[in-house]
């Protein structure tokens, strides 16, 4: 291990070749102290002394016979690869929202209609608005967010009529904001009615 240098390597080899095990145990204590002094950054690691003793075995090529205060590592245990973390490989439907929002929508879509679900939808819409404005800093209407929720949920989530998150329009004249607000309100009603009609058609089948 190059971070310890040649001198530590020579000291461990010297201890490894001592015929008396009691002497080896005595000498290796001093070597471990030197290793800790040469690498003070290891003190920031939890149980850094355990790490130092593992390094003694690694530097000795796992051939040193000493009484370690910790379990003696083997070449196999230190070279074993961790189990791979499974990754969701399904494509993200909207990259500017990310996979987390997509997963949140999936959880909400599976809930029954109740007050908790309405609260979750309102919270989700507010968060989606924040994420949207990271990409488009000009403006975003709540209708755009509600429409995205409907699309990302494959039509399973229709935002209740009493849920509002604000238009989020940029500074401008009152007439411009009112005009935009009226358009958003009309579109929102059309969109919600569309969702209700779809539910009725599905119920009639």
C-alpha cells in the first residue's frame, strides 16, 4: 500500500519473520501506531484502528501470524465484490421532472380517493412546479402542472377542482395576468371535465 511507504513495509516484513509470536504481537503494536501517525486522515473513519489492523494483514500479504484485536481478514473477504444495487431501467417520461417524481406519481395513483390523496396531489403539484421553474424560469401555469400529472399517471390522477398552487406568472400588467389566469381557468375546467368523462366511459364499459 503506497500510502504507508517502504519503511512500513519493511517493518511489517521484519515482524512477520520473527520466530517468537509473543515478540511479534509486541512489535506489531508499535508498527500500528506508526501507521496511524503517517495517515492521520484515517482518524475520520469510523473504527479507524480496525482499518489499520486490516492494512497490516494486507501489507503482509495475509501471511503474518499475530493476535489481532479484530477478526483476521482474508484475501477472499476483502476481494469479494458487493452485491449490485438493482437499478430501475424504465425510461423517464419527463426528464425535467426526474424519476423521483415519476415514482411519487405511481404511489399516489395507487391510493384510494381520500383527503390524504388530495393532500399528496397538492404537495406533488407544488414540488413539480418548483422543478419545472428550474428549467423554465419565466412562468408556468397550474394547468400545465395538472396536465403533466394527468399524462405521467397515464390518466389515473385527475387533480381535484379545489386544488390550486398559483399561476406562478412573472411580473407584468394586471390585464396580462388576468387574461392568462382566465385562459388557465378555462383550460383547467376543460381538462378536469375530460378526466371525469373518461372515468364515466370506463365505468359504463
